[in-house]
């Protein structure tokens, strides 16, 4: 574990130590050490196959084949690139899935109001746009007031304008609820717009980290962000202008 990780470990909400994962003899994660503080937004970037989504799935409890140690809060929500809504349940019932008690529909309706979908309570998933489906997915992830929100490329399939709107929504929800967020993304600009820390995975290890101290919302052409973008793209081996991997 790095000196910085050791310094943060005592107050960390998420703590990962020497985490490794193999698939058919190929080591996808190779001794990862990572901490995430309460309320912090951390973006994981890296080329395809670098282990980003595998790490998130391990932390979400969806992959039980890893070795090493990790601590995550019991209250965690997950959202994926595919909204993964149950097509045979209406929107409100998708959000209320897993909730118990007479107030479950009330809680689901409040969550849908937060993401701007109060008029879609009775809609079927197949009638939703991609952005609407992702809003439902976020409402479902937030409905239990998680301390940690795990986002696996949740905006990757959206068009550019919808993606920007979703960035604004995530930041608004974060400001209201203050969960820690671990975001997997292929988009360097997205990582710099949202995160306090951008962590680069390569060959199953943390190869580089960039901290972003600018207030939100951030101007994408801010000189500090431009310099950080160049450094990250250089670390990724991408030398031309652009933000996508």
C-alpha cells in the first residue's frame, strides 16, 4: 500500500489491500491497493482489459473469486451501462425492488422524483429512452441511501448531450446525499469533470493517480483540467487530442 493510501486507510469508507483476480490463468487484478474516503468521488480509467469493471464487481459482491482484502460499507448501490431493468415490472416497481414495508412505493416515488421521472411511475421499461432508463437505474441504486455508489460505465451508451445531462444529475444527487462514488469510465473528460481523484489501472495495477481540486461544476476547458487531461492521456499512451479511450 502506498504512503498516501496508508495515511487515508484509517478514515477510508472503502479499503482495498493487495486485491488480485485471475481468469483462466490470466491475472486481471494484480495486487491492487485503493482507498476511498467518505463522500469522495473516484474515477477508475484504463484501457479495455485493465481490470476496472472486475474491481468494481468484486467490491459490489458480484465476483467472489478475488484474493486479498477489501472493506466496503454494507449499504452500497450499483448501476451499470445497461440499466438492467426488469421488463415485466413497471418503473416504480423496478425502483422498489428489494424494499420491504408498506412505505416501499412511497420511497420509490420519492427517488423517481429526485431523478425527474415522477410522470413515469407506471411506465414500462421498453417505453423509456436510454437516458430515462439510466435515471431509473440511478433511482434504484439510491433508494436505500447508500454510503457507496458503484457506477460501471453508466453513461457509455448515451449520446453526448444526454451524457452531460446525466453528469449534472449525478452531481446534484451527490451534493444532496453525499455518498462516496466509484465510477468506472473510458472517458477522460468525464473522469475529470466528476471526480476528486482519477485512478488509472494498467496491467491489473494502479499505475497513476491524478487529483482534481477544482470546484464543481467544472469548466472543461479550464487550464488545470487541460494539463491533467494531457498527463492522463500520456499515461494511457494516447498522444492526440481527445478524451475517449
